[in-house]
């Protein structure tokens, strides 16, 4: 069983869907990771992609932001297919995005303040008043003010500004990474396993942060996760990646009622989420590796 | 059966050649991207200056020290050999020619490859494995423009300058040994040097240093940029950067010398 997307013109800007992926294939050497991914990312919602390790979840978000080029398929952001774009054209689209990496990927030669300000220094025409139609570079004082505001929003103490990433805890690094991702007010935020390596309290804090940012800023969030409790706590839409395809996609309630055997096994094994009971006879299997792609 | 074996053997023999051609092609591609992103805005002067300080200013002491002793020992050996023919008055000219044409560009490039090239490969390699290069791209900053362009430009500008410093410092070492210790006549030392050395020799050295500066930074950046496999991968990238730079510099040196002597022969002094 494979999730079937609605049959619509994906190249037309949609109010409901921010990013639309169709028939995404990617092979690394001999290993076929994505075998025809169809996925819709809901605008202004938290979209969680779940799946086992090595299934290609991170590969999907690296495709969404153009870090990887697919072998074939379409990735449509706001009605624009980014697959045929050059690096130069992609940079224009990437300004809509912010990304939090699994281990934050902070620049270790820069201080926390310099890390947060980096996107502003590079594209310093935004920030406070960037919608007033006046294109101007922000002054250093304005940038610093933005950095402080971001730190306040993410409950980061100001004393961290002068520290280097190596001096921060895992949770602090993620929050600084998030501050850096948010500083240009992106429309879409990508989170690559944001809670990996964090203790339960820090995990809850990160979840609250994601929920808070989504509600406050109205951004579209795409979260890669294999933490089921977290997924069902924050997700507005959940999609399951299995054997290189999206096998189920829907609201958390719809996922709870899923008849997909592997999805149920995956979610129930975590021991943190209860699914609605479904008789064994109604369960359907996923696409095995031997089955022909659609 | 024997045909299959022959095909396999050919494959095995062909593989290293193919890998070499592929590597050269990838370096040329990186050079193309570097030139492309060099002319595109934005121009980051601060990042370029930082790279120039790293490649040039921070190498001043080591280049100065090495060149001083290279000049000194070269003069010492030459005096010992030339005395047999009572020709030690030519020591200054010989050292000057050797330094400007060969020793300065080659030694300087090797020192920079070992110091700055290794540093570049390690820095870019660790940025690659900790996803910092991907992070740059996600912030709409082209990693080649931000990381590779300033380093390559710094190499092209700073290696010839350091090479000139190498010549000056090497000549100082030779002078101290020849005139100060081995009692070669000061006037003869200087006059012979001025007679033999001309702008052709200096340009030859500068041209080589420029090409070597480009080559070593390109190889180092390529290795770091494409590092993979954790800490071990960074180590491998650094080793490849240094060894690859050394070998390429020495091989290129022969061909550049041959080309230079063919197309720009000297009109006075030793040809």
C-alpha cells in the first residue's frame, strides 16, 4: 500500500500545500534510497516525516532545500519546480527556508552571536521593517538587537552570546541553531531530527519551541523524527516513509487508525503512543523491496 | 573464459588511469566553479583578507626562516665546489638564479601546502562532516563562493609575494655565509649577481609561484570540500591534500620550466 496524493496540478500555487513532491527517486551508488516519493507539505502546519533509520528521511529534506538533486521527480515550492534550477536560482528559493540540522551545524569558528547574525550579515536587507519597501543594510546595532530578540524568544541567556559552540550543551546548540534559522523570518522551517541526543526534558522543550514558533510565526514546519511521542504531540500531519516511499500520510488521528502493518509496528514498538485497534485480517503490508515501483 | 579474464585484467589496469582522469576533471570543474563564483556578487573582502592573513602573513616567519638557511647552505655548498676552479666569485649569481627560478617558488609552495594547504583541507573537511557546508548552502550562501574562492585567490596573491620574500631572505643567508664567513669579495658577489640576474628570471619564478599557489589551494580545498567518513576522512583528506600538492607542484615545475625556456629564453647571462 502506498499513499496516493490528490490528483491536482502541482505546478499551480496552492493555499493548502506549500511544498509538493512527486515521483522522487534517488540512488547513491548501488543503493536506491528513494523509490518514488509522493508527499504534500501543508502550509502553516507542522508536517512530521517518520520512518526507520537509513530509510531516507534526511535525504527527503535535503532534496526539499536543494542540497541534493534527485535522479528524477519533481519538488515544487510555491508552484516553482526547484529540480531544474541552477545553484544561483536555488539561492533565491532557499531564502524562504530555514533549517535546523541534527547536530545544529553551528560554525565552530564563530561565537554564538556571530552564528545567529550570519544570515543577517549575508542577506542583511531584511530584519525589522523589512516589509517597509526600503532596501537597506541593517546596522550592526540593529542586527545585535535582532540576535537578542531571538535569544529571548528561545529562552537563551544573553551570557551565551560571546561563547563558542563547543562551550554549549546539546539543547543550547539546538536553540542557537534554531535562532540562526529563524533570524531571516523563513516561510518554511526544516528540522532534521531536532530531539536526537536530548534528555526527556530538553526534548519536551524543543517540542514546545517548534509548536510555539509554528503558531506564533505561522511558518510551515517539516520535522524529521523517529520519536513517536514527540511526533504525535506536535504533528499536524504525519507521513510515514518506508522502503523509499510514503506509505501513509494524514493527521495524527488518521495515522492512529492506519491499517499499514509496518507503520503500526513502528509506532507501537515505541511504547509511547496507542493506536486504534484494527483486526489482523484488515492489516495491509507495505511495499517490499522486490515489488515493482509504480 | 580467457577472454573474460583478459577483460577483467584490462578493467583492473584501466581503473587507476580512469580514477586519475576523473580526479583531474573534478579539479578542473572546481576551478571553473571558482572562477564563475569569483566574478559574481557579493564580494566578501573581509573573508578574502582573513584568508590572505592565514596563507600569507601567518607564513611569513616560517618562510623567512627556511629561506635564510636554504640560501646559506646553498652558498656554502657552492663555495666548496666552486673553489676547486677558483670560481667562488660566482656564488652570489648562482644562488640568485637558483632561488629566483626554482628554489623560491618550489620551496615556498611546499611550505604553504604543508602549513596552509593542510589547514584548509582540515577546516573544510571538518566543516563538511559536521554539515556546516550544507548549513551555508541552506542559508543561500554558495559554499564554493564563501569557502573556496577566497582561499584560492589568497593562494594566487600570497604565494608569489612569499616567494619574493624567500628570494630576498635566501640571498641574505647566502651573503652572510659567502661574504661574512667564507670571505668572498663583497663587490664581486653583488656585481656578479646583478649581471646574471634579470627580470626574466624573476618573472619565471613569479609565474611559477602563481600557478603553484593556484594549484595547491585548489587541491587542498577540493580534498577538504569532498571529505567524508568522520574524523578519519578528514585525516585522509589532509594527507591527500599535502601529498597531492607536493607531487603536482614538482611535476608542474618541470613542464613550466620547459615551456618558459622555450618561449621566453634569456637574452643575457646563462641561457
